[in-house]
C-alpha cells in the first residue's frame, strides 16, 4: 500500500474518532495495520498488553509478535479478510510478550474503507483474555488429572475385583476338595459300618435303625456331592468349552427345569483356567436369569469363533423381555454388572438386548487363548 493511501486511512480514523491518540484512554488494544502486516498506529493498551513501547511496536510486524503455532491460522484469517471473503474477522490467538511469555488475545479486525476499490488497511482490536485462557487451561489440566485418577482408580478396583474373584474360586475349590476327599469319605465309611451292623445284627429294632441310618447317610453323601459340584464342578478341568457347557446345560435342566439347547464350536479351547471359570459362571448366571424372569422353559446357548482371536457367547430366550432402563428390582442388574466388569477386565465386551414381548439376548465377546484347527 502506498503511503498516501495509509495517510488517507489514518485520516478516516481521525475524522470518525478524533485524534488516534485519544484511544489511549480505552483499555482495549487497538491498531491500524497495513496490508504487509506492519503497524501504522497503536494505542497504549496494546503496547502494555505486549510489553513494548509505541516506538518499538511500530517497528514490528504481526508475524513478529504472533506465537509460531498460531502463525499459519493468523495469516489465513488475514488473507480471507483482505480478499473480501469475510466482512470482519474475529478469532483468538497467542502473542509473544516482550519478556518471552505467552499472552492470549481476542482479535477483532475489519478493513477500512479508504475509497479505493480494494482497501487493504485494517483496523484491529485486541482484548486481553490471558487470565481466562490460563483458567481454562488450568481447568482442562485439572479435568485431565481427574480423569487419569478415575482411570487409575478404576483399574485398581478391577484388579482388586479380579483378585477377590480368584480368591473366591480358590476357597470354593478348597472347600469342594474337603467335601469330596474328607467328608464324603467319612460318610461312606459310616455307611459301610452301618451296613455291617445291619448284616451282623438279628434284632428287628436294630435292623430298622440301621436302615434309617443308611438312608440318612445316603442323603448326606448326595448332599455333599451336590455341594461339592456346585462349589467347583470338576468339569472345569476340561479345556474344550463344549464339554463344560453341555454339562452346564444338563445341570440346569436338573436343578432349574430349564431346557438348554446348545450349539458350540468344538474347536474352541480355553487354555486359561481363569477364563474357563468366568465363562462357566457367566453362562450359569445368564441361564439363572432366564429361569427366574423370562417365563419360558427353554433357552439357547450359542458359542462361535470370530476373527481377531475372539469368540462370542450368546444366551437367548423368547420370553417376556424387559425395558433395561425401567427394569424392576435393583438386584436384577447385579449379576449382569459383574459380568460386564469382568468381561472388560479380560479385554472383552458384554451387552444385553431386550424388548418387552420379544425375549432377551445376552452377548459376551472375549479373547481366547488357543483353539484347535
């Protein structure tokens, strides 16, 4: 821009606002900037904002005081304004203070009508928003720290949950072993001696008492076997998932009266004992929910291999269904919540889809250890 045009622009500013130095009474940074991004006029507020004297600032360009990371965006905004693409430009940017610190400004810039076909000189206002930006950054950092703490605490809780589940299963297995190896053996020994007593005794009253004792011992032995099996089914030693799911289907029919149709990929083998226990407990919990809430007598269990070393378990029923968010009874969600948390800790995913009158489908996706080809 030629000097006469600049002088004409300056004259327009003076005519509309009086002497440009009058703006020194306004606490908002103001400047008249040329098309080459050099400062033609600046007020006291802008000098104080950037830390330069008026003389020093008039030797600077917009690029000189702009933060390097904001330079490209600033130039783009200026070009849009100068090309007529924008009637005015308003944006936030960082400046480099004379002392090297970063300060933030809200920039409002518009071209000055100097009578030429393509006016290039622009009038710019800069509002100091450094305190607000510093507060926003501090708040963002606080939120980031809080989110990180939440993630860490969640990971700790999941780890603790995993440890509690492992401890629970170790204790269940220990108790099951005591029932099977000790109590059952003692009860069987007592039954054997009761049978001997019956065989060696001729008194009807004693024989009758021995018969009652044998019946009660049989009941106790069956009870310990049931308790041992429920605490820790021996079928969990099988690595192929097909075996223990079929056992679980039979047991569900015996204990709950729920017929379970299974379709399991025979190739799937779970090398992790921990994963086998979780899958077993999850399917048993889901089948229990079907028995308690669906009002049907049949459920379907499907297990198949997926890509990326994942496998999918689906437990479906054609029962009454429900609306999850309006689910009746707080306890109904506890088992599902535990499955979801455990699945996530194992790198998997769990979801339940249900609609009134259309049944329920629970889907569990987990990574597997190994499978046979």
